[in-house]
């Protein structure tokens, strides 16, 4: 039996195998290339991250190191400390600093370099007081604490007092110095060399003090100045005050046994203030001796006065011409009261008290000030001052819408008065001003004039008049007045 060959069962030819291996090699090569590229990319990204992180840490370190310093410099200076941030980060290749100033504010710009990467940043140095501007330095020096000022300086203290014109007196000023050697002397001078003033100063003593003394012999009242200088220090100016001479006196209030109750210093012509009324067993306090200490012209001792409780006392009241109380005094029976200074009354002369005798008080008593007209007084002026607005009268005419005011013909101080009124207001007849209304509900406004005379003297006083009839005619009339004296 014959067997037939099946050509579909043949194997791969050598050419096919070689071609397959070539294709496989290409695929494997491409896969390796992709893997290698990914690995390198990851490594590069990781490296860049590490670089950025280190640069950021360096930048943070620089910011914290420099933001609160007092001084900063790109060159070495005494008392300054070198800050080498780069030494803390070995892989950072370089840090370059620049110090700039803008409107008296300093800033620090810096560039951090690593593996070709530059990171720039800037810090505003708000606390820096001392800085040297510049750029291009790889190092920086800082001053952490503000240095003490070594320059000479001084402060003028307050004056020990004020000078008085017309007297020889001296005041002093304490000068506190710094960085000025002991026994040195400050330079002092009066500005404009005012007459009657002189100035001297003591050497600086231990404790950095000097005393400037200003003496007045006959300086005029006013304000003056002086200057203080020292080489290398700022000039300072002091103020000198010269006041008018005012005498001062001491008023001492004492109790019956000599105990001092109060001591008061007052200027000449000014009154003293008594302390609270003291007490004494089985006695009544009745006042002070002397009783008047309202105008002090010398040193004065005022003593409390008492009477035994068993002694009768009476009250003496002094009043002015209007009945106003001027003084009240408690007086033991049989003793006298002390009159106060009489009050002034314009146009009058004080003639005494009524009753005139109050030396032997046996009961409560009212004493009134008495006056007479001063013949030299301008009676017309006094009468003009005393004249007030006239008041409405009860005269009225319910049928004619009229209303009247009675005008006095005589003034005070023996004067006479002549009245006149503007036509729109009304008319004056027999000393009576009658207002005229154009209708039952109307208002009239005008000027009322009083001419006050006595002999050859005269003076005019005017009043503004406004009268309103708001109720109609007849019995329904309602009047309101406003009569005002013009000053």
C-alpha cells in the first residue's frame, strides 16, 4: 500500500528561525530601552526633588537667620558674626548675597546655586538699623544686638524753680551725661545775652552729673533760653522763666490752746481759707480772730474763738441795701460784733450802719448798710440802666381791637421820661400807648423810645415791641406781648 506525503506538516526553515530571532531581538532591545529610560527619568526626578528640597531648606534657614538681626554687612566688621549657610549644606555650590535700601528700609536678596539650579529670594529686614549695601558677596556678617552708642550725649533736667524779677535769686538744672569723662566741663551760654542774667556750670562729677546755675539780678519778666554743647554731642536748649515778683505770706490758724489747725501760704492780696470749725469741750465756737482774712498783706495768725456753753450768745446779721446777708456773727452777750467791709453800690455813698451801735449785743440783731446818693453820679445814666420794659395795662377796648400800655412819666434818680413810638405800632396820648391792629387777627412790631433827661443831661433808651392779637375782636381778643430793651 502506498503512503502519500503531507506537505503541511513540514517544520520551520532556517530562514524563518533567523528572521524570528531577529524580530525578537529588536523587541527585546526596544523593551530594554524603554525600561532604561524610565529608570533614568525616575532617578533624575528624584534627584531634582532632593535638590529643590535642600535649596528650600537653605532658603528657610537664611530667612530665619537674618530676619531679626540688628546689623548686616557683606564684609567683615567688628562685633559682627560670620554666617556661612553654605557650610551647613555641602551639596549647595554657592550662595550670593545682595543688600539693598529703599525708603530707609533694608532688604536682603540671595541666590542659592546647586547643580546649575538658581533659586532667588528676598527678605525685608524690618529690624535692621545698621547695614552696608552692596552685592556679589558669597559671605555675610550679622550683628545680633544693637551696639551701645559711644558718642558723647547729655540730657537737661527740669529747673529747680523759677526766677523772680527784681530779686537776686538762682535756679539750677541737673545735666545727666553719657560717655563724657569726669571733670570735663560742658559749654553753656545764654541765647542773645539777656541783661540781668548770668549762667555757670560745674565740672562733671562721678555719677555723670553736672549742675548749670542761672542767676538773675534784675532780669525782666519773660522767657529766656540757654544752650549746652560738648564736642561730638548734639546741642541742647534749656528754658529759663522769669516771673513778676509776688510776695507770699503764711496764714496760721490756731486753736484756743495754740494747736496749729492749718497753715496756708497765699500770695499778697489773696484770701486764706479757714479750716473746718474746731470744737472745744463745754464751749461754743463763735468764729475767728481776726475775723477778716480775705486780703492778706503780711504773715497772719488767726485764732479760734469760743464762749462757754453757759454764756448766752446772739446772732448779728449784716445786710446790704437789698437785704442780702453780707456776714453773720455769733457774739457772746454783752460783747460787740465786727462789721464787714461795706458793699459797693453804684451811684451811692456808704454812710454807715443802722443801727450804728452794735458794741453791746443783748439780743439777735440785724444791721443794714446805709447809703446816700452820690452828687457826682450821672443820674441819667443810672436811670437809663435801671429803666425796664413797660408792662401792659388793663386798659383795653374790646370793640376796636385796640390795647394799651401805661408809660411812666418819671424815671429814677429824679429824671423825667419822654416817650415816642413808631407810627406803625400805635400812638401815645396822655402817657398811654395804644396799639392799633389792622384786623382782629394781626401783629404789630415797632420801636418804643424813652428819652431820659435831668437838667442838661439826656440819654435815649429803645425797646423793640411786638404785640399779637390772636383772638379776634370784641370779648374774644387774646393779646400776647414781647417788649424787649435794646442794649
